[in-house]
C-alpha cells in the first residue's frame, strides 16, 4: 500500500490548477510539434526542452511528461495521414494506418490509435508503478561490475542486434563514445579531447548533442533532398469508431500492451520488435486476415498500443537504473540531469516527491492527450500542410534558439553546427542515430562504473566478472552476438526463409543493402506473402 | 545505376571510412598524451577507455572500407519530405549553412531579434520560399515573438545586441 500512498501524494502535487495547466500546455505543444512532418518524438522533445529551463523542477517534469506522450501521439498521426513514419517505432502503424486513411477510414484509424495509446499508456504506467520499485530494490544491491555489464549490454544490443548494419552501428557507437569522452575526466582531472578549447572542458552538453543530431542533422539532410511536390495529405474529420471497430480493437490493444511493456522495460528495449510482433500476432489471430495490407484496424490498434506500452516500459530502466534505452528516453535523461536530478536506484529514495509527481503526471498527461486529441485531430491534420521551406527553416530557427539558451554561449552553436553536420553524414552514410546518442550518454556512465569496478578489485581484471549477474549478462551478450550467425547457418542448411528471425535480428548476410532493418523487412515480406 | 555512379558512391563512402579512421587516430593520440599516475583508487586511469573507443573507431573504419569495397553501399535515410532520386543539392545546402554561420557571427553583436530574423528568412529562401514579403513578416514575428516569449514567459534573456535599450 506504500506505493499507492506515494502515488496518491504524487497526484496531489500534480493536480494543482497551475500544474494541470503545465500538463495541458505540454500535451498540446508535444502533439503540435510531434505531428509536424519530419519531426519524430525524440526531436519534438529535444526542441521543446528549452521551454522548461526557467521552470521549477516539479512543474517542468509535469510539462515534460505531457510533451513526451504528446510527441509520441503526434508521430502516429503523421504516419497514418502521410504514410511517413517519423521514427522506426511507428513504421508498422503506418502500414495499415495509411491504407485505412486512403480507404476513407482515417477517422477510425486515428481513433483506434488514440484510444489504444491511452489504454496502453495507462496500463503501461500502472505496470511502471508496480515494477519499478521492485527493480529499484534489486538495483540497490547491484555493484559496479553489474552496472557496467548492463550498460555494455544495452549498447551492444542497440548497436549490433536492433540495427540493420552492424558495422555502421559500431561506427556510430564509436563516434558517440568519442563525443562522450570530451571534457575533463572526473576521476583524474585530465582534459580529454578538448584541444585547448576552453568551452569543451565541461564536456559537450547532451541537450546540444541531441538537438544537433536530431534537429539540425535531420533538417540539413532533408534540405539537401527536399521533395519539390510535398506528399499528399488526407483530410480528416473528428476521430470516431463504430461498434464493430471497438470489437475489433480492444483485444489488439491489450495484446499490444503485453508485447510492448516488457520489451521497453528491458535494458535493451526498443519499440521495433514489439510493434512488429504485435502486427504479426494480430494478422494471425484476425478474423479478417484478408484485410491486412488493405487497412485492417487490428494492424493499427495492436502496434500502436505496443509502441506506447513500450514507451512506458522504457521509463523503468530509465528511472530505476538511470539507463536510457531509446532516443526519447535519452533526451529525457538529459533533461533530468540538467535539472540536477541523478536518475538511478537512489532517485526514489532521494527525491520521492518528484518521482511520484512525474509518474502521476504521466497518467494525467495520457488522459489529457485523449481528451484533447480526439476533437483536435482535424486541426493537427492541417499542420501537415505547412509549407516545407517554413517548416525546416522553423526547425533550424528553434533548434538554434534551444541550443543557445542552454548556456548562452556562441561556442555551443559552433558545436551544434559541427555535430549537426555529423548528423547529416550519419544519414548520408546509413549510420544509425541511436547507438551514437546512447554512446554519448551511456559512455561516461559506463566508464565510471568500470573504474569503480577496478577500484573495488584493486586493479585486478577479475573484478569485471566478480558478480553473478555480470557473468550472466556477458553470457547473454555472447549469445546475442553469435546467434545471428548460427541462425544464418541453420537457415542456409535448411534453405528456409525465416521471416521472424530475420526481422528481429536485422541484417543477416543475404540482405546486404536493405536499410530500414526491422521495418523494411516487414513491409517487403508482407508484400511477398500477399503476392 | 551506372557503373560510374557506383564507383563514385564507393569513393565518397571510403572517404567517410577515412574520416572514422582519422577520429580514431585523434582519440588515440589525445589519450596517449594524458599523464596517468598509477593509483590504487584508479587502476585503469583516464587512458583505458579512450584507447578502447579509438579501437572501435579504427576497427569499424577498416570493416566499413572492406564492406564498401565489396559493394555494400549505404542507402540514405528515407523520410516524408526526402527525395532520394536526386543527389544532395548543394545549391540549397551551401547558402543554408552560410546563413546558419552568419547567425553565429551576428547573434551577440546584433542581437537575437536581428540575427534570428536573418536566419529564418535566409534558410526559408534557400529552401525555395518565394513569397518575400510573407517570409519576411514570418521571420520578424518569430524572432520578436521568441525574444519576448523567452524573456516574459521563461525569464531567459536572449542577447539584445545593438537593439538593447530599444527592446
């Protein structure tokens, strides 16, 4: 009951009129920015971060929760109406969602996405409340060797398992780790990679890196390849669902949630795998399998719920271990650190009021999202028509403003430009963004744990495997790295084409050129199956 | 895709692999110049992790070169407004970056209202906005709006520059 009381306390502090106003503003802004084409949830959150600078910590957290869910919901609206997923997690939603919109069922697609997100987000947050304290209890007992192992695991999975090209994943990881090294080494006081340049001594601000990689890099990349005839937008009325739609949606919502949360909560999370699994499951279980590929509502309801539940799940390692596992959580961690909050197992002990206010505002934000977005959907759809020159000029404008307002230093803007150009290069050369951004954030944390490990073992290498959990994780990493090769071998000897294995493991030898990884494979394979 | 085109793509990507190698070498050299005094409390010192990072970069650079040479070429990132049938349009990108740099040079001297207006106007025009008056109005509104919005709403003072006293 202790948890329950704490949560109620959280609601008490989140439900004051002024905080409700912040939550409302967060949801509206988050959705508005998230819905803009070319802006995924991570970029939306990164761009809106500066708005919370001047605020009190608890109000900022509450607004941030609204931005977080709003940004994600906005992304799914874009993918349904434009067939243009802002990030890999909504790729699956776009497959059926856009087909539905084309067939004149945009309202129903948006409705099932919105209500599904609400259901999944609420259940997911409730699971977060139940699971996180348990994880925290477990986490306090872990020592540096286990933490280091968990961090290595999350970097390796993001780099080698989820992406489509391992080599390019590792290249991106290396670049991210190098950026993370910049600045004064906290243990020895030595300056690393600062080249005698004073503003670099404090390290590169994570907000600047996030804005550079997500906003500047993306805007430059699009600017260089701007489509002269903008994609066709489908007009939409107020979302609603008929009785039949409800009947066909509620089970996929629940199943999607069941897929999404655990995957999100793993230190190697990600929404790609659960959304894909949900899609495949719904297709198998559906009474209307023939509608899949032509706009089946189950194919929107399930993956969208999985996506949101996984987003709630992501907050478990993020709050309990201080470990972000996706881009949006990485930005959120940057936000917390900026506010002087150190996520990790002691967060719940040190700042219970803040944590529970944050969790309560996740519930509130989620509810506001549903109330606001159902009636406002036609308005959001209009945002999709914004002329592209203004849209991308606006992104660059606000990105500059945001990065500048962190420290009011022009040096930050030069760094923004350089890392922005790097972000452009990533997109040009097919390097995944996620390993880089997680490398920047997790790299320094992992180094700290590694050095603590050696301190505990008095310099002996055996310290690294001195805890049972650490040993288990290294075995798991080895399995993850070897498994794809084994599967390829088995498949070759059987001559079979295993869709699931390929989609989950991304690039496997015989697809040297496909880029979109999980998502691309899904669409391709479905077309192959249908034909 | 023509053979010439592929060869050119390969060269550009090998250049990127060379960039990775360069970063790897820089990280290595930088780490080797650190003074590490051995202590019980910090057995591996400040060098170990940079060496490891340098290793990841160098190895991935080599692996990437081999993959590219074998014909595993990158595909650009797809997106809603992205048209990959054309190569990067430098006629858009170069002026756009120019305006970005101009803003950096101007922001403290001229102030955000002026530099921000130029930034938005310049970028939108580089991207093909042709309604000059409308673009100028939007630029001014955004720059003024953000200046006062940050000041009044968030208590953040953006540089006023030469207009300080007026604003």
